[in-house]
């Protein structure tokens, strides 16, 4: 069994990135009548990768099942970033193991970030080679680990979950090596797709009548830095915007790569949505340095001010880690200060959990879990206060809402998103899924808005 190696994975060599054409011969007769069950954990990148896996499996005859029981293959697309995702994957594997004891022919495939971690790696198949590997392994018990590090695979086809909003990968991997993060090891070095291929994909989505696309990358605004003569992210965004899809978004950006040019493109292009996810991680420059984030508290605030000055309507969300090793009460108070200053529209907050093999795992940590939990509680109270205040500003306003489907809040409601990425439960628009509808906001809650469609 060939396992991935984190030591090797961190080496960034000069070897040219290979651009591979993944045109795959489809033959639905190969596994006709067989069923697959796919479970996805983690970020949008994983959700989008699962759209690819579906296409690969259905291209060779598999049909999707909504349960593991009775399936021929179980595919787990995993996430290694957060501890709870780890726990969920192991919980799921327990169920899969039980199912395999009933059905010994069941194939269990694990892909995604966790599958690249030696500490958790057991039975793994890589994504784009899945059909071939399946062909070779279907009746064997071999375990094979494949890494796509170093490559960019083009001409991939997806079975997209939505006919309204689509994800478009523009780059893979990350070279930032924030000290707590496993992604540069599991996803490999930064590899940007060629802009012409991205633009072709966006043009196709426009022809297919998609209303919204989101450009995806672990460090999306570092796009092009690894390719000589390639467009910058701001230039790419401008060209994507010119194709004319109603809504263009991107995620996730790093403050260090957020250029003035990029701010100008967002400010000047009406179809580039005024919603920016700007991960802070900590408000203490000392902790930011330990995290390897490449910006100080002051630089972050300067960037925030610049964005707000040029795009006053922008909503800004963030990620914050509480209890990074060595974080003192004073450091934590600085984080609260930045939250008080930026008054984020929303924030994803987490207690630090060490990822095996990262530098932060080796840092001394004198803070108890109880203290960290108490800090998280204080932070969440503040974050929720500002989320509600930000949402309350929408009350009485008329917003353009892209209706994406039924709402969980009631049979007569649908839900959708404002340009600024606020979730709205809408009355009076059940027949208008896929449209951008004018909605009067009637009530603000901490995490959503209620509104009525204006006919
Ligand atoms: S920029 Fe993001 S993906 Fe890259 S190392 Fe830092 S946290 Fe991880």
C-alpha cells in the first residue's frame, strides 16, 4: 500500500504543472444496475468535487442511491480542516464497516483532504481516475492511494446539483502554509487553470442559463501567480463578469492577496456581487504571526476600510479561530476589538484544533479547553449581535433576491439570496424558482431575513 507522505507533500518543486485532458470514455453498460451512495463533508470545493464524482460514476452506469444500505459502492468525500468533520467521517466509516459485514462486496472509497492524511488513510481511490481504478479493483481487495498533486485536469464534466448556481474551480491547492492548515499538504501546490479554459466553462454556463456562478479556490485571489503571463485574479474576474451571467461571486480570498485592482473591479462591475469573505482568524498581530497569516491587525483593518470606502454596500463575513496556541486574554480581546470595528455581517467561529503534521500542532498551548469555550461564547455573542444589527438595516428595503428553491420554514415559502448573500425566506414566489425577484424585507433575524415578493 502506497500512502501519502506529508513531509514530501510540503515540498514545492519547480516541476512544471501538467495540464491533463480528462476526456473520459463513457460506457453506461459497464456497471448498469449498480448503485452508489455519495456523502460529502466540508467546503464548497468538496461539494463541487462531488458533482464531478457523480458524473464519473453515472458515466459508467451507476445510479445514485439516497442510502448506503443496498448500494454497491459508498463514496466518502472528506474534509480534514475541522475536527468535527473528522469525527463525522469516522462515525460514518463505522456505519460503512457494519454495512460491509453484511455485504462483503461493498466497495468503500474515501477521497478528499482526509484521504491524503497518512494518519487516517486506509482505503482510498483518487477522484478523476475513479472509473479506471474501479474497473481494475472492483473484485479485488487492494488499497490504492493516488494523489493529483501537481496536475490540473481539464475538460471535466459535472452533474451539477443546481440548475441556477454553479461552482467553477479556477485553481487548486495552496502555497500559503498557514501554520494551522492542512490544505497545502492535502491539496498540493497552487495550480491555476488556464484562463481561456475558465472563460470557456463560464460561457458554457451562460448558454445553459445559469443565473449565478462562484469562482472557487482555496486562495482564490492568488489566482495566476503560479503561471507566467497569466491574468491576475482581478483581470480574470473582469473578463468573467463581461460574459454577462447575472451574478458572479468568488470564495475564498486571502487578505494578503486582496489588491486595489480587485476592489476596483468589484466596485465597478454590477454583476460582481458586493459580498466578500475576508478571513481574519485573529485580531492579534502576535497570533497572526504565529499563524503565518502574512498580515497584521493594522493591515487587515486598513484593507477593510479601503473595501468599505469603495464599496459601501459590501457585506463582509469572516472566519475566526479562538484559542490558537499561546493566545492570551489580551490577544483574544484584540480579536473582539476587530469584531467591534468591522461589525461583520456574519462570522464562522471555531476553537483551534490541531491538525496532525502542521507546525501549529507542535506549539505549546497553555490555555484550557474551558477557557477556550468561554472565549468562543463571548465571541459568538458579539458576532451574533452584529449579524442581527446588519440584518436589521434591511427591514423595509426592497432587495433583488435570487430564488433557489423551497424554504424549510413553510410550504408557502421559498428561499433565496440577496446580492449581499443574505438568506431570505420569501412569501409569494413559489412559482419563481430560478428568477431574480424584487422582495420587500419585512423582518430581520440573526441569520436570515423574511420578505414578500413584489409582483
Ligand atoms: S490560505 Fe487558506 S488554504 Fe491556504 S494555508 Fe492558509 S488557511 Fe490554508
